[in-house]
C-alpha cells in the first residue's frame, strides 16, 4: 500500500467521489443508513464553493437537485428506502425532462420503515420501476470501497452523457465499511460533462434529436430561455399530445441507454473459465459469494461468479449464454428474489436457478452459499 | 403608452389554454409589468410553477421556464436559486399547489426566507382537475366534492406565510390589477421570500357551482368579500368572517405584536450560505 493511503468509509467515498466528479450541489433529508453522506457533503461542499441544503423532505430534496442541475451545477442526493420511495415522482420528472443528476440509495430493509439500521438489497426493483411510466435505467452496485469511488464518478459521468438520473445503489454494509485505501490520482480521472449546444439561442431546441438521441443541453441563464416540463413534449420542450411524437420520444428515451448498453454494462467474472455452477451476485452479497467460491474450489468444485457492478442494464447476452451452459445458477440476494426473478426469465427452464433470499437484516454468510453450491452438485 | 406585453411573452404559444375571462391572465399581466418595473433581464429570470391552470403561466413567458410537479415548484426553485444565487426566481402556484400538496414546501420556503417571489393565484378551487374543493374553499360553498356545502376549514395564506417567516406578504384581488402589480413589484424588490396572494375568479369551476358562472358575477363576489387591511383593523373579528383582507401584511410599529417580533426573519438564506462558504474558505 502506498504511503498516501488513508481510512475512508463508504459514505465518505461517495461524497469525495461526487466532489471529484464536479458535483457542487447536494439537497437531502437525513435517513439511516445514508445520513453520513449528507454529513460529509455539508462539510466538504462549502470548501469548494458548493452548496449543501437540507430540505423539509425527500420530495423537496429531489426537486432541488433537478433545479440545481438545470442551472448547470452537477447535483447529488442520498437517501434510503422510504426516502427513495418519496423521491420517485420527481425522479420520473428528471427522466422526462432529461436532467442529469445522481441519486444514491443506501438500501435498508422494507417495506415501509422496515429495518432502519439493517442490511438489505431491498430496492433493486424500485431502482428500475419505482416511478410511473417507462424510462431507461442505469443503476450501479459497488461492492468494495475503491469501487464506491470509481462507480460514483461513473454515475455522474453516465448522468451527464445520457442526460438521465442515475441510481447509485449501496447497501448498508458497503456504506459503513471503513478501511485504508489508495484513491486514483486526480489526473487519471475521466470526468464527463453534458454536451452544450453548438448553435445560437434562436436555433436551439432543447430536445433536438438532430444531434443524436441525447440532445445537447443548455443551462438556465445562458441566454437560451427554453421551457422545461414533465408533460410529454416535442423538440421545442412544449407540451404535445401528438401520438406519433409521444411514441417516438419514449422510444428515443429507451434507446439512449439500450443502444449504448455495451458502454454501460459492467460486470466481473471470478473463476468462471471452467465453472459449471455459476453465482450471480452484486453488492455486499458478492463479497460473501467470493469467499464461498474460494472455499468450494478448495474441494475441487467447479464454481465461479459473475458479479454485477452495474445492475441495470444487465449484460443480457452474457447471462443468456451462461444460462445455456451452467449446470446451476445460484442467486444470493438480500431481498425475496428481485434479481432471481429476472434471471429465471433468461434461463427459461434451461438450467436450475437456486435462490438464497435473506430479508432478516443479517448478511448472507459464505456458508449459506456454500451449502447451496453443494445442493447444486 | 400601452405596455408591450409581447416583449415578455412567447407569442407563438398564444392563444393560451385558459377560459375566457379567467383571473389568471390579470395576474400574469401584473407580473410582467412588475418585471419591467424592476428592469430584470429576461435571461436572468427563471419562472417556476407546479401543476394546475395557474401553473401553465410560465409556458407563455419568454424566460428560463420550469413547469414542475404538483406542489413542488418551490423546491425546484430553491435548487435553481442556490445554484445561481444572483439570478431572479419567481414561482407561480395555484391555491392547491401552494397550500395543499405543496404546503410543506410553502412553510419551509417562508421559514428559510430564501430570496424569491411566490405568486399564489387563489381561486378557491382545484381548477385544472375539474373543480374539487381546496384548502381555501370557503365554508358552505359548493364544489364537485362539496356538493352539500364545504365543511373543510380554510387557510389564510397570508397569515400562514407571515407566521412561517416570509419577509414580504401581500394580497390583492384581480379586480385591482394595478395594486397587484405594485405588490408583486415590491415582492421582487424584497431581498427575501415574498408571498403575493392574488384572489382570482375561476368562474368555470368554482363559479359554476355557486351561481356565478360568468367572470363578472364571480368578480363581483370577490369584490363583495374584500376588506382592505386598514378598514379591517377597525372591525370586530366576527364581522370579518367570510371576508378577504387585502393589503400589505407588513407589521408597523404599532401593530407589531410580541409574537411577530419574536418570530421575525433572521436573515436571507443565500446570503447566509455565502457567509458560510467565505468562513470555511478563509481557514
Ligand atoms: C401528485 C399529483 N396529484 C394530483 C394531481 C392532479 N392535479 C393537477 S392540478 C391539481 C389541482 C390544481 O389546483 P390549484 O393548485 O388550485 O390550481 P388551479 O388549477 O386552480 O390554478 C390537481 C389535484 C397531480 N397532477 N399530481
Ligand atoms: S378552469 Fe378556472 S382557473 Fe382554469 S382556466 Fe378556466 S377559469 Fe381559469
Ligand atoms: Mg386553484
């Protein structure tokens, strides 16, 4: 380890990475187990001339980050389960109006107030379908401290590149981890910013598809004076109910992510070359799964893991291939099977899907996974 | 010389979607004249609204306009303002938007005393959704959801704003567009959170249910209820039941009560935050 290594918690890394990615605005409302992120942001933002505001609830917090982003300032909010639910209507607004921003959800047990201080991966589907209507989704699920830093920066980059709200899905264990780590050199970071219009205001349309599926974005107060609405709109930004325009626009929204899937999907193979049993995992459960794989390998079992660093979109083609090849697939999750349900659809009875679903608030132990590996043999 | 509304309007978006004779138009005009009065550059203004008939106004204004979700306009506007504290923020809300679904944001924006102006068009009803009662529908009146007469008590939006900490609060009716203009202008000039309530007619939804389905009779009803603040001060509370007090809800020396003094705004929010940044960066 280099000399510069220092102790970081997961929460601090979200804050640090956000600021390194250029985030200068945080709007939030405290909720366990995400509050430390707010606390770090309240300390760090003024130092770089940024703004922290604590709003009256998560709905308002989500509103502030959309407003700040429209004014040209990269923005973050962080929350947990119940707060994530409250944000959903305005998250839909950010999709519809194509406003870049990052929502960090430190998952806890649900539904409702559920298990405020316990570990869960309860919101994997809420990240995908939490708001009403169809929309593209990018959700990241880091499992290690270094990865929190890396993927938080990526979350900001994705939001700026595709003009969408991006979900950074931590679980309680990941957010509260603390260890000495080295961060990448500032100079090595790749930071993306929204594409600005190249035309003068008279020629600018806020949702102009002439430049591709992601329209260039003018910030407020830069002379472009355009209109932003959550209503279905045409390229000028004004409401329309023309069925063809609305259909085409919804399809474009989905295309923004679907056509760039190869640049977004992100996974890691662990001992997969000869694997007959495959574990699909993400977040902290992937850490347990890794130990289980190591242990099983010691007894000569051919097992490997595919770990999703980005949970939405999933690498469909690779999953389909594995479903055709694996003798069994094990999906450990801290929920009742939110990913397993999806994997089951891909598998379409070609292989056995073994679920491990813990929602009691205690981590899935490597032994729990090991037992299922034995069962799969 | 006639006022050049065209200077501030997106003329290609006209005709607007409001019913002929709707009170919202008068408020919009008063607001545009106020922009001219204070001389703001169109590029430096953001007009923000929620959802409702009133909230459609920004679409017609040639500025940076933001039509948000129902009740949440103030939170979006707070984000814009905090990102660019030197810009001018104006929020346009209906009575339902501002005080029902958005009531929490309303009192907190007042408390923060953040530098922006909220114009509430109070037509005593949910206009856009077809005429259901709102937190300002007077007791006894009919709407589509209070057909036996409303029993749901009302808010006085101005008193609420004052109690919550807004630093400029005023109310005028759409019968007096010039007064409305004066108050909105003062709101723009106030460094802090300003609330201007425009008592307006929605003859289509509210009027229809209460035997005043045309703009004239609806505005006559508004007139019949209006009591200027100076006069109201000489009246008994019981006489003011079912009346609407208009004027500037400032508290002059004589009027200042112990509680108002105790609860007066301490500072404007963005200025206070700028001081934090300064302090932190000095270290
Ligand atoms: C979350 C949500 N709930 C309900 C609605 C439906 N809705 C749209 S406008 C409105 C009320 C509008 O009344 P007001 O704010 O008084 O505005 P007005 O139309 O009278 O100007 C309602 C209930 C909505 N758009 N969003
Ligand atoms: S329904 Fe009422 S508030 Fe809406 S435009 Fe018509 S008169 Fe105005
Ligand atoms: Mg109304």
